[in-house]
C-alpha cells in the first residue's frame, strides 16, 4: 500500500486524506497547530457551486482603488515593499479581465460537477457534520443594482450559474423575515447548501482516526528528502516520516513549503473575519449574501454567523477592530433589529490561500514525480474541498491526472 503524507490538516488536506484512505493508501496528516483553525473553520459555511467565481473580476480594479482609501471597507491592502507581494498584486490586477474571469469560472464549474455527490458520499460513509439545504438568497437594497448584477452574470448561465427569477419588494422580505425594510430585491440559488465548518472538520478527523489515519499535531515540516525528483521522506519537528508520495495542502503557508522544495508558488493570505452570535439576536432562516455590503450571513444550529472582509497584509493573525465593527454595523442596516455593536459576538479570523489568477493550484509540483499540491482555493475552499481531494487522490494513487485538473496545474507559474 502507498504511504502518503498530507501536509496540512485543513478542509482540503482532510478531504484529500479521506479520498486517499478510501483508495487504500496509508495516510499520515501533519498539522502545525493543535486542531482545526483558520480559514477552514472561519468561513461562511457555504457549499456553493453556483457562486464559484474567482476573486479577480472585471471592474474590480476601480472598485478596489475606492475601497483602499477606507480601513473599514470590504478590501484592505497593507502597503508593502515586499517584492513577492508586489509581483503577486500585479498578477492579480492583470487577471481582472473578462477572458480570465470566464476561463476560471468554466474550470471551477467543471471541478464542481462532483461536489454534491461527493459530499453526500461522505455523509453516507459515516462522516458526521451539520448540513443545511436552504439555498443562498442574494439580496440588494436597490432593484436597479440587482438588475445590473443579473445582467452581468447572464453569460455565465451556460456554466450553471443561474439563480431563480428576480424577487422584488415585500416578497423578498417574506422569504426571509429577518431582512430589514431597506432590502428591496434579491434572487435565490435554491440548490446550494451550507454546513457548520467546525463540524465537518471534526467529523472528518473522527472518521479518519477511526480508520487508522495517523495525525501528527503541533508538528512543523522542516524539509523533504529528495532523490532523483522523488520525495522519500518528510523531515519534521517530530522526526523523519517516510513517504511514497506527499501532498502539500497547507493553505496560505503552502507557498513557503513549496519554496523549501525549490518551487515558486505565488500564494498570499487573504484574511477574512467571522462574528458568531450564539444565541442570535434575531432568528435568520437561510444563508444570505449581501451583495452590496460584501458580507455573508449564515444560520447554524444555535447560532448565526456573519462573515466577510478581504485583507491582504501578510501571514498574521491580527484582527483589526475597525473591520469587525464594519461587518456588525453593516448587518445592523440590513437585518431587522440587529445590534451594531459587535461585543455580543465571538470573533475569529482566518487566512484564505490566494493565487494571483484566482484559480487553485492542484497537481504535481514541477520537477517532482510524487510531490503534489492542493491549495489556493481563496473563498471556495469549503465548496471545492471534496472534488479537489478526490481528484488529487486519483492523481497520487494512479499517477494519472484527471482531465478536470488541467487548468489548475502548478506549472502555469513557471
């Protein structure tokens, strides 16, 4: 049986470990922390193939320049003279065009075709987690802005990105009574789902542990033993771990690990925040996407989560109070009787792994026959985790890359 070391215990790493174990591999998971953390648990909880868009998009440059003037805006970019970051940022701006945007949507739509079947397979196999099938309601203050958004996404219908008919006025507020009177329009992706992310992580960890997958927690990778382009062991702070194949799925820290193997992967951390209200001050019945305010609201058992912001400020765990306050303040404007003061919420943050072109990196690293990578999923890690894990497990165990992985090849970065 093939011995596979998975570096990273986030949702991508655990989903890959699940798919590898199902294929008969002997799996070891290395995690630098003591448990679930970061973007894998600090997210809106959406599994949303219909909203699988890359972050770089047409028109984002001008919008970003306006946002950058305000520290509490949906986007914050810390000024930096770091060459790698500036190079990444230039690549990001270049990707904000319609051609690359639609290419990315087509690629991720193809990868998403197995998303729901694989999630259902996990549940049927005994992975225990909280899941809801209430769709995602995208709402707007202005009907004009909704119509503008519907016009913009019209060409994407051929990729499956098609919501229900437009909903206006009182009807949208009747669909979700928690909405304030300021919300006057919306549309609904009724087939989408949501999960409580920490339960998916704990469910996968429990399922894998019961099947003899070994976890090396609080363990850091210090290097790789390489002979003729093959990794035969991973060096860690807990000792040397022999391997027939290795998968790096370490989120925003994947770039640094790839660099230690001599490969450049331009991955930056895009920080997001979440505010958990338990019990919620106002009951919410379904996931809500506040398109104009750029934040999400997700009801989970016993709580409601607000999630949002995108902060590019390097690898750090700093939570900026002004950004947290902006999310709570925004919620108070669009949710009926919601408090503007965030003090009632439990606040956390996580780093989303971001590539400059908005596409994940999935496949073998250049120059290696058995060192693979799966990272760079940005805001779609939860959505793409099951299909990514399944595809990369197929590659590792058979040596054949599924056709769907073509656009995500790491070699595109040279």
